[in-house]
């Protein structure tokens, strides 16, 4: 099996723009707003049994 590079970018040293003040709420187990980090959720459209295609989509999402 061939290794797939996910190409995860490095975290920038400082924020690009200041975040505006908001209050934190919990959406299920995920904190949103306030000092919580930004959360991103997505899905793949491939069959999970097709590991190569699924990993390729994950790499493209990152």
C-alpha cells in the first residue's frame, strides 16, 4: 500500500484578523464561540471500503 501525503498546513504564527468577542456555547460536545478554536466538519462521498479514494478526498479537504 502506498502512503498518502495529507498535506496538513502549518498553523500560522498569528491570527490573520482579530476575532470579535462572543460568548461560548456547547453544541453537543463541541464548544463554539468565545475562546473555543474554530471547528470544521465535513464528509466524504466515496465508499469507505475504497481506502485510496477516501484518503484522497480527505487530503483534498485539508
